[in-house]
């Protein structure tokens, strides 16, 4: 028989000290599946853009703007659904967003002109933007503290899996059924919805805030089955703050919030500026479309490895040190692509660029999730992702404008890589002493473990 816990039960301490259980595995695999489809739907435009430009006779500027529609929708979706999830709950929001981006991505393949295509991409972006921050928030609130950054980074690996699948399927499907076929695959994301209805829990802090103690007790026992909670037990959570936009700037969080936004803005600019235009840029450098698609696969494969490595290093060495390494590495790798270093070295540089930018993204998001108290975590993550999505809008658009100006290849790649240096500079201004770990003094587990991650 398990040890009987006295009341009140502290939710933070209960979750932070747990092991990785079957509930965690189910939640983790569902999150990875959702983010995989998210990554597939969002990055598919890159491989298809050369063929779309040819069919509809688009200029690079026009193609860059159209490529930004989904990212602009994602910016609105991240902010809107991030705030609403604090009221509706993470589970309902994640399911609604998944249905939205799955249906809209599938219908994108039916578009017969650039306008219709852009509208469906924008609608898909709303769901894509809303799904990711809520998936990250709920996984953050269930993962053991000692594994939290690694687990969140593992979720982000799904985005890279989706990107690799998009590139490889493009190689296989383009000759058979054309570029539209890769968008139809987006409908398959609907298969995840029934599994979410059965196995995806809501946030324990949402249950607590809404007074749903029966569900809270049930889910807490699933993650620590070796313990017992008395019937009629009461619960408490450490200081969490209010779920409002203004709260993100209160209690000395203002400078850090702005710094986090700058970091994710620049990082998403890097990721999507290079991710969407890499096939076209390499075609401009003299490579065939098929070779360019393989470079994209190397980019996402490198990102997959980089995310896992960065998350593990962040748990061991601290997030800031990892970010100080990732962003300069991304700048150097992307810039060197302009010098025609040869196919083998291009593959290596592209992989490094993917690993550095996406590893930096995963660590920044995990860092942000721990910085804000649980009650405002979805709102904080929503605005963090929203700013990131704005960076993702500007990256492809500015790259398209630069390509239309027929500048040198070095200027084009510098236009993508310089934000890496700006992101590194912004990290300096994140003030850890005003984060949740410092404010939640009631919980030594939270404070000590979070300080080890964010030092």
C-alpha cells in the first residue's frame, strides 16, 4: 500500500518529484504526433514553392508573401488560443487546433489560384499556431522537473520529423501526383483526435483552478501511483499569478519578457527564412530541384539531432550557455553556405544550421515555459510563440524581397543569418531572478531544479 499523503497536497511538489510514468509516455507520444503533423503542414511550402512559382508564374516576392500567410495565421493562433486555453483548458484547445489545421492543410491542395491557396494556408496557420504552445504548456506541467527541458525538446523533435517527411514525400510524390498531393496528407492529422479524446489529460493547474478536484486527484495518482491521497483531500499550488497579458510584465518580468520575445522572433526568422527558401536558394546556386530537396532533408535531420542534444545540454549546463552556443553557430553555418563549399560540406553546414536554430528554439521555449507561473504559462507561451511566428513571417518575406533584388548569394544568406547574432545578444537581458523559480519560494524542489535549468 502506498504512503498516505497529508493535506493539503502541493501540486507543484507532487509533479516535480514524480517519475516518468505510462501517463507521461502517452502524453509525450501524442504531443510528438501533433507536433509532427504541425511541422509537416508548416514546412511543406518550402519543397513546393519552386513548382508553385512555375505554375502560377509568381515572383520571389509574391511567393515569399504567400509563404508568410500560414506563419501570420500561426502568430494570431498562438496568441489567441494561448490566452483562451487558460480559460477553456489545454485539452479542448489542442483538439480544436488539430482539427483546424488538418482540414485546412488538406483543402490547401485543392486551391486553383494563389488567393485561395493563401486563405487556406492562413486558416491552417491559426490551428498550427494554437496547437504548439498548448502542447508545450501541458507537457511542461506534467513532466518531472529533472527531465523537463529534455522532454520539451523531445516534443520539438516532432517538428523536424514532420519537416523530413515533407521533404522526402515531396521527392516521391511530385513525379507521380504533383505538388498538391503533399498537402492532402494533412488530413491524416485527424487520426490523432480520437486518441487525444481518450488519453490527453488537461493541465493539473486547470483542474485546480476550476475546482475539479475529482479529476485532479485521479490524474495526480496516475503520475505517482506509489502514493495515496485521502478522500476529501484539499490541494494547493505555489504562487502562480493571474492569467493576463499585463501579468507578463508585472513583478519585474517586463525586460525578460521583451528579451524572450526578441530571441524567439530572431530564431523563427532564421528557421523559416532558411527552411522555406533553402530549396530555391540552392537551385539559384546551380543545384537541381531533387538535390535541393535532399538538402532540406539534411536541414531537418540536423534539427532533429540538435533539438535532442540542446535539451540534454540545457538540463546539464543551463539554458543560457546552450543559447550562447547555438545562435553564433547558426550565423556562421548559414553564412558559409554562400561560398559554394562543395556538396559534402553543404550538407554538413545545412545540418549544423538546422541543429543550431531548432535546438535554440526548443531550449528557448522550455526556458520560457519555466520562467512564467503555471496560471499564466499558456498566455506566456502563446505570446512567446506569437512573436516567434511574426519572425517566421518576416523571414520568408524578406528573403523573397532580397531574391527579387537579384543581390549576391552572400548578401542573401547574410539577410537570413544576422538575426542569429541579435538573438544571442537578447539572451543577455533575460533576468532569471524574476522568473517563477525565484517567486515560488514555497517549493525547494521547484526552485532548485528550475535554477539548475535557467542559470
